[in-house]
């Protein structure tokens, strides 16, 4: 196995949303303990499809994913169709770097 993808959009459709953070943390812990690299994807900065500044919750999600050991986080709609793709990438990179300090 090369890398596990924790797809929050798919998880959010399969389980109640209030269980999503716990599930993401549990999957992250399992991957770390097994020595398997993982990425967290889907709706990381979704509000930036139409707003120049992300929500605090989105920034916290990125920080926590990286702090929990994610090898990568991925933007999709934010950069493919969003109105602020450059700003979204800047927020993602700055937040991830802060989590690694």
C-alpha cells in the first residue's frame, strides 16, 4: 500500500457529520501506528470557492490533519473552480507549515 486517502467528503456521506472528526483522528492514528502514510482530502477550504478568507474551522482542520501526521492535504474545487485559487493555496501552505513547526 502506497498511501491511504482519508476522503472527508465520502466519510461525511457515510457517517453522521458529528462523527467525522473522531473517525478522521482514528484513521490517522491507525495509519501512524502501522507506519502507513496518509493524506486528508476534500473540502479543506471549501468556503474559499467564493470567499477570499477561509473559516477558522477550515484552518483548524488543516492544522489538525498535518499535526496528526498527514503526509499531504489536497485542495480540489478550491483551486479547480474557486474564485480564489491562489489565496486558497497560500492559506493551505501557511497553515501546514505552522503545524509542522
